[in-house]
C-alpha cells in the first residue's frame, strides 16, 4: 500500500518533473556549458564550440563595461525603488480594504497594468510614447502655459512618469497585502477602539504586524519582476550579444549567468533585511 501511494504521488507530480527537466534543468545546463565556449554556427558545419574557459566572464567583468555599468544602475535603482513601492502598495492596499464605493473598480484599475504588461499592446505603447508624458505634446504645451520654466516642466513630467512607473510596479504587491488585510477580523479593531486605541495606533499594533511577513514575498517578486522587465537594458544587452559577431551565444550565456547571480545575491540581502522578527529568531 505504501509503494502504491508513493507511486501515485510521483504520478501526480510527474508533469512538473518533466517540465522542470525539459524547460529548466536542461536549458540551465546548456547555458552553463556554452558560457565556457566561443559558440558559432555555420550552415554547413552547424554548431561549433571552441573552449575558452573563463574568458567570457573576464571579458564581461574587466573589458566590456556595458553590463557592469547597467548592473550597478540596476542594483542602485532596485534598492531605492523597492522601499517606495512596498510603502506605496501597503498604503493603497489599506485604502482599498476600507468600505468605499467602486472598490472593485479601483482594484481592477491598479491590477490592469499586469494584464497589459506584455504583448502587442505593450510594444505599441513603448513605440508610440504611451509610457511617457513627454511624448504627449498637448500635455507638455498645457504645462508650459501654466509654468513658464522649461526646467520646471521637465521636472514635473519626469516626476509624473516616475509616479506612474511606481504604481505600475505596485499591482501585485497591492493584491498580496490586500489578501493579508482581509485575514484581520473587524473584532480586533473594535476591541482596540474600546481600549482607546486610535486608528494610527491600530495600524502600527494590528495592521502592520499582520501583513509585515508578506513584505519579504513582495521583495522577492519585485526583484524578479524588475530584473526581467522588458524595459530593463540588461536584457537588451543579453539579447543583442547573441547576434553580435564578436560575442555570440557563449558570451550571452555568461552574461545571463552573471545577471542571475546578481539577482540571487540581491534577493538574499533584501530578504534577510526585511524578514520578520519571528523568522529572524529561527
């Protein structure tokens, strides 16, 4: 009976095992393998592999500067943006958890960017300036009639674009925090109010401790999301390197592995910094 139950369990998870081996384990092995070779392709000879050892990694780290510079920008931008996104998501989630009209509409409004994030619509928005206020001449002319200084207009447009971008990234964290907030019973707030606690005190003593363990989950999601976002220039460097005659697939594979290492280290540091006290005591 035990063997039968064991094989039943293996049978249930076999699609995941097959998918992992085919779409994760084997591509990862090929990426690691090609990162130590100079890979080329010929119509007659097919794929050719020339062993270069760690030369691709040395070239990325010490000769070519594009990846190193963009990786530094990514680290700095992520460390600065994630606390703002987390705080903004938490505030919006608390507001959406209140009793207000059109709550479902506002939830859909904040989650809509995730729905249209990929695909042809996203490409068209990037191509025709849908992601930037500076591309809308009418809005820029309107701002210039109100504010005569071009520098001030540019500052406002950049600030508006940054706010929209942060709201764009906040969609999934908002839903995660909303799920945590809905686990808090109203009787806890009523008991706190009877004891004389203000709404501000209730937030710090009830709301925040309840949803804080979800901060680490949101941090992991945001790092992966920002790292693999289509507008991230590092992804463009990796894709362009595949078709660059002086770099090709071996160089691009080494780039991808180094970029993955950067993400893993960043996730580990931020997760350790944001995990709850209960987790730290374990």
